[in-house]
C-alpha cells in the first residue's frame, strides 16, 4: 500500500478519489491548491502524486517539475478535462507516469495507481541496491598478494562458524574491514553488526556501553540502558582495540565468552545473548600477557581463530590494485574523470615505507584527486618522503621507544623492590602482575630481587 497525495481544485473530485483509494488500503492526503500541495510535499515524501493539470495558482506541470526535482522516484499522474496530444507529450517528457482524462473511471485510476506503486518500489529497491553496492565497494578488502590471499582464505573458512576471532595488525591495515567481511559472509549477516572502539570510550563509561546499566547504577543513570552486547543479539560485536580494556572489564568479557551471560552495571539480573565476538588490536597480545597488562586466560579465549593482517610494506604488490580501487571511489564521489596515475607517481608510491598502511594510502589518493587537474595523477600530487628516509626515521624511533620503555620498567621495578625489600609476593601485589610474568620481566631486565633484601 502507498502514500498518495491527491491535488484538484474541485473538492468533490479529491474527496471521491480519497474514499476510493483509502478503501483499497492506501494512505491518502488531499490538497485543493498547488501551493497547499507543495506545503504537504515539504512535510513528507509521497509514493504517488495525482494532480489536476489546470489549477488557478500552481498548475499540474509545475507540480510535476517540483516533485521530480525533489523526489525523483515519486510517480506523478496527471488528470484533466482538457486533454490534447501536445499536453500529453509534454507531460510525459517531463516525467509523468501517466495521463488520464475526466470524467474519471475510478477502476482505471486504481489500476494506474497500483502500477505506479510497483514502479516506485522497483526504483527504490534499485536505488538501495546501488547504494549498498557503493558502500560495499568502499569496504571491500582489495589485493592480489599471497599475504592478502591467505587472509581471504581464513575469512572464508571462519565466517560460517560461531568461532571467536582475534584480528591483529598495525594501525591502518584494515582490521575492521576483515571483521565486517566475516559478518557479511556469515549466517548472521541479516542480524546486527555492532562496532565498539574500546580505546575511544572513557574507562568509567565503557562497562555501561558494553553491558548496559540499570537505573540508579551511578550518578546520571536515570533509566535502564541496554549495552552493545544486548543490542547485538543474534549478530556480531566487533571490539576494536580490545587491548585497551581495563583488567576489571577483561574479567567481565572473559565471563561472557565462557558463559554467554552478563549482568548490566548495578543490576543483579543475568542476561544470556547469542552474540559472536570478533576482537582486534594493533598490540601484540602475547607480549601484553607477559607484561601483565592483559589477562592470559582472556587472550586464549579471544585467540581461538587468529588472523594477522600484514602491513602494506610487506605486500607492496597490492599498491597498484589499491590505488586503482581508491581512484574509482573518490573520482566518482568528486565527479572527476581520473583514469589512473603516471609511472613516475607509481614508482614513488612503491618506494614509500607506508607507516600508516592502507589508510595512509587511501588518504593520499583522495588528496591527490582533489589537487589534480589532469586525468592522470602524477608524482607532484603525492607529497611523501623517500622510502630510505622514512625507514631510517622509523628504525630510530622504534629503537628509542624500546629503550625508553625498558628504562622506565627498570626504574619502576627497582623502586618497588626497594620498598618491599625484595619480597616478590608483595611486589606483585603492588604492581598488579602475576608472579610468573613478574619473573619473566626480571629476567628480561636482568634484575636480581635478592640484591634488595
């Protein structure tokens, strides 16, 4: 059934059509002037507009033009007592669905309206399909290297299952694209896909965001709120940057993975939901467990099916394919006819180290298309340093960072051991690290706790 607007300066006709169409199950609004009709169309979109051709203020052809300008898929049917071949041709050229004459045959009007609604539905479905295909083109994983083909195979293997997946890789490698692909290829694809960036939400709000809360659980909790796990019922939840969870939230996530149950903050009610968990991090969780910042038991629960996304510098043969993909997306968005890039530009991109990975490449291509006045992107629109310089700076940065962190760990642990007089148990309690990982840390830093007794 459809939403229909009937416009005619003869009240009897608008009323007659309204009664007839409402009996057929349609929702009908009426207007007796063109101005009134335009005001109604400003409030909502109609599936079909039936308008008289001759009206004292705004005529039917103007209504037709305005409707097609603002709502291209709305079907317009013109009615008149003064039918001519010229008028009919003019109306059809302007996009009218049909053209009927007075006196009206109500049965004929009903048939024409139903045909118009079918066309409207088809056009709407086609538009949604085009939008969905465009969205998919933006979120598609692109590449032809063996490294990325391995990722494709892993996605295809795990997607049909309920198995928990852990995606690891540097920032900008496309971890969320992999998670979305797993969901879209799974039997859960018609159910919710919920994304939570654990690093972007303040720690004091994250538990409520994930598991919900009951009224009065904390200041400002004026009503019950469902968390993301509840909202993802039957679907998939993607926990990005899962390594940033506090140890308390890690324990709660572990319980959910083991029992599929959780309790909202401030509530004694236990909820059970069917949700698949996909987690991602740019940190090495195995190292984080040794450092004591991530629970070892949670790591094993998440790491049931690991997927590693290689950095772009390790799959440079994918750069030409990725560039072509991004050119297609952004040239279409900007209305530019960009056909490709020059060999000099491609060489420049292939020699770059890509610390920001695929995301950095996408941003550079988008910027290049904005700057370019040519159908081919040349090296002048890609402002990136040489690969050798970047490699050197990255190597220096990483080494300096490693040494700084190591020195910080050493000083901190030495101070704790001094205060506890070399008592390992007390030191572990103060730091919040289990004894096994603490000993590993001491061995790594070459610290003898006996020297503090």
